């Protein structure tokens, strides 16, 4: 199986956070002030 690579720029565009729906649960993925990613439920 080939791995799928998606850049954070493609995911976020000009936003600092996105929301991901997985198994009927919503998760928040955001870019911090230190340019790190944090995923929370």
C-alpha cells in the first residue's frame, strides 16, 4: 500500500484550525503559535 501524503497547507488553506469528522465524532486540528499541530476531541 502506498502512503498518502497531504500537506498541512492543503488541509488548512489560510485557516489556523480545521474540524475532522471521524466515526460520528468531531475532532479539532489546529496550528499553535509555535507552528505545531494539536488534535483534540
